[in-house]
């Protein structure tokens, strides 16, 4: 099969599937191939063992596919028939010539990795991969348990999984748990393609429609669905019930059983069997509530994710992989019921139809999770990584560097997003204060500088400034690639490999001293210290920047500053944005008596944020202003605030949701490198009145999610507030604008930038 492949050559993968019907594993395969198609490090082609609609679907999307027919008697064997010794012997004899033909074809294609994606393909792939001396990767989409497969098949699959494949990919943690001891076990959820995720939750139908989507099978719960409908039909006489799907794999008789149950319950005029639909998103968009009713645990529950992606409230069985999709249980995303419990299923449907407000709240919560956590990108990257590792190609060791983890700000959220992109990475930082930053970091492998032993510096990182160049230079990172989240220090951490810098801004204290301090540096002890250190620090900073292999800027204005400071042309990649708009809310005490309609400032109370000018702008206006933030200027602002301005600090997430929900508009007057708060406000459908400068030029589309004023002065801000009195804003358009800054998009782009350096 040729000479040993070079490390930089793409990994050539043959994906084997015994069926060409469009089941869940097959539609997942299409999404994975669509996502991986632009990559240069992997090349995949599909070999199917039968003709069917999947062949045309793959060819329409530009993927290489061919059919190598398997003996019909072997291919038609159901999983229940496969448990008998007679069937096993007959299938083995019939499959032997096919395996030899398959191995010959794999040699001709010069394949590096054999990837199987169905149970029959898993078993047939074992001898074929052995014959061509190529690594085998199983992609398992079924729980290997006796409630789904005959016991002899379960024993066979579990035994072979420990020995034959080099790596095993499971579609959920629930599936992985049924393969104890499997080699190189990895979980990759069947993620959603971008076009499956609605830009906003679908509009609630005017008449109640309860639907279930999936192939008709005893394991999918259509019979339980019909029986639940019978229990609540009288309570909701205007509701209709839709069963979307058709029987596959010999389950036509079960469809007849469902129809007979519909007649027995006198639901003929209420329950519709639509047959197969090639557009499940359109089906979900017609539904008031979507039901997943599998009486046995599902390996994953893809239809639950698909319904959530449209903003449809979901009722699902609390077993198998489904809880991995909903993440947070029935109080946040949907209703979870026990498998096979028809009474509980009926009660949940009744609750969803009886309380439309609560149902839509849960539907929006599901949509928020789908758009931020359930995309296909991370899963496709995991699968590509498994292929590279199975082929013996070097998988780069990635580390993440960050200045200091002592705060809960936008830069620290970027580090969490980088950990989503590179989940195996270690994090290196000068100072780490677990109490001061996000709790998610407590589960991360964090390496710190010796400076971290000094407790006061962990709590007051600005006091550590004279020591940070030495601490940064001593943080040597042994990795193939370092992704440095930097606004002053992390880009200077020495490394044995290459460096990709994600720059929040060149150090403000070096290049924007007056703005950073709020005045002439010569008029304060801190400013004088900065002036004394500025020349050597700039030399250190520029040497560190010159060592980087590539730069990413979080906004166009930061790109310009990078060019001015370092002479580097950076690519612009906006930081990720996601906020839970659907969680619990708690009134902010300082504004509870105002109700709604006030203006809002969310900011650290530092000089360059210009909050004092916003406060002064509202003096004498009938409008009210709520300032949320803390910092050195807190007491000064409280003393100067007029009666229509109130200041709140240390708010919970529930209080922040309340504050945004009840605001008229956000006011943002600072010189920001990116400008995250307009996106936070936009997630709640609220516009922003912002300074026409800096990162706000990236996050605000004038007339869509905000308006600008031209100077950070009280007069200019006051004029903008007055001009906005008669404006009307489209909340749906504001929310849609926010979608361009999704975490999934950030993860995909930062991985692509890393892959370019690693190639």
C-alpha cells in the first residue's frame, strides 16, 4: 500500500456503513463530512454496502461515495436474528467473499484509516482492516445492551471492542458506558449543523400541535405517544398530534399496531401519521411541543437536539443520552419523564399545553443551549483528531496562556472558550485566584508562576506589575502550540513550540497610559511608576510580540493598535458571546420600584469607562439610569449621582437578567477594545446607545441594535438619550444580530487558525 506517509500529508479515511437509508447515524455522517470537507489534514470517502437515498445525499453535497454490495441475505439480517448460532454461521460464510473484495478496494484506495459507523460495518471492518494492515476506528451509535441487542451479540461486540479497533468513538457517555474496556474510547456527540439552528426561536403556533419525529419503531415510543394523547385529548380539544416518520428495518407491522391503537382510542381525527419527512426543521417549526417518548434508553436522542435548535419546548425520556443534551434538567430546558411511563408523559404534555408562557420559556432555554453548546464543530474536530492519532500522525500538544486568572471578565470568558476548542490543554498564568475568577477553572490543569505564592498579589494583580515581566519570562511552556490570551503578558511566556496570540489589546499601561489612568501619569504615584518602567517594558513587550507566529485581534480597532505597536497584521476574530436569557430572574433592589424603562450602564468603574459622564448626562432628565459595576470610582460616583441615577454592585446572574430585561436601552460611553455589553443587551432584545469608537464599531450595527454618539461627553450622551425617546426597535432583529458572535463560530475559527500553524 505504498511507502510510509509523511506527517504533513492528509489522513485518508474510508468510512464504511452497511446501510444507505437515512437513519440518525447516516444524517450525522453527512454533517460530519460537510464540516470536515474544507480541511486539508483529513480526506474521507464513504463505502456503502447497499444502494439507497444516502448515496444521492452524499453526492449532492460533493462527497466521494461508492457502493460495494453486500450479499442481500447478510445485509437484511436484523439485530434480533443475529443472535442465533445458525444465522451467525450463515452470515459469516456469506460475508467472506465480500470482506475479500472490500479489502482489495481499500488497498486500491491507499487508505490510512478504516472508520465504521454501523454495527454490521463494525464487525465486517475487523477482518478487512486486518487484511490491509490499517487501523480500525469504530463509531458506535447504539447502546450495546441486552434491551436493544441479543445477549450473544452484546457479548461479541464488547469482547471485540477491547481488542480489534484501535479507537472507539461513542455518540454519548451513555453509549460509552455500555462498552467497558473499549480501546481508546472517545465521546463525540452528534452535533447540529449551522442551518439546523434557527436564528431565533420559532413563533408559537396559533393552534396546539404536539409532535413526535423519528423512524417508526417499538424503540421510538410512537405507541406510548398515542396512548398519552388519548389521556389528555378531552382536556385539549383543539390540539392535534403528529407522528412524523416511516418504518425501517422491518418494522412495518409496528406501524399497523399504532394505527389500530389510534382507532381503539377514537383518535382518528386527532392523530396524523405524516410519513417520512426530509425536512424535520420545518416539521418542528409547526409544533407547540415536541415529544421524545422512547420506552428504552436512547443512545443519544438527536431529535431532542433538533427540536431545541428550533426553540420548540421538548418533552423527553430521562434515560440514555438525552440528559446529556438537555444539561440542566426539566427546570431549565424541557420536561423529562421516565421511559415507558405513559401517565407521566401525558402529564408533561398537559403541562406544556396548559401553561404556554412556561413552555415557551423552556423552549427558548433549549434554543439557547443548542446554539451555544450543541454544534457539530467540536464533534467533527474530535473525530478528525482520532483519525490522526489512529494513523500515527503527530497530534500537537496545545497549551493556553493567559495574563492572570484573578477576575471574572470578558478575557477570562475567552479562556473558557479556548478550553472548549482545546479541551486537553493545560492553562499557564502568572497569578490564579480561584475565588476571584470563574468557578469552571477549578476543574482545569492550571500551571502558575512562583509569584502566585504571594497572596496579596493574587488578590491585587495591578500591584504585581513590576514583577510580571520576570514572572512571565520564567513561565516556560513545553507544548507544540501555545494559544496566548493576552492583554500584556501571556504573549511573552517562552515556549518550545509555536505561538498563536489572541490579543485583547496591546498593554494599555504602555501605549494608552493617560486613558488607562484617567489623566496625566505624572500626577499620581502609579503613573510615575509606569513612566519609570515604560521604556524597558516596551522593549520587553515588542520582543515578545515579535516571537509570535500569528496574531488574532478581538476587533478592528485592536488590529490597528497591534499594527501601530508591533507592525503586525492581525486577523480579526471577535470573542465568543453567549448569555442565558431564560434563567430565573430576581429584581435589583436599587431599581425594583422603577419597574421597566430605565437606561442601563454595565461597566467597571474605572476612569477610561467614562461612567461619570453618563451619570452627569442624566442630571435633569426625566429618564432614569441604573449603573451596575464596581471599581475605584464607586464612592465618587455615588456622591455625585442625582436622584434619577442609582448604582448597584455585586449582582447575581438572576439579577443581571432582570436588569437587562427591564431596561429601555444600554448606554456605553467607554473606549472599548471590543464592546461586549451591547451583545449582552442584544440577547435580551435591548438596543445600545454607544460611543462611536473602538470595539463598539464591531458589535453595533447602527439602526439594527443601536445608535451612536460622537464624543464621551455629558452633552453628547444626553442628546442621544433624548433622540432615542421616539425610536422603535425590532427585538427579533437585535437578537439575530447577536448570533454572529456565537461560541461555536469562535471555536471553529480559532481551531482553524491553530491548524494553519500546525500544518
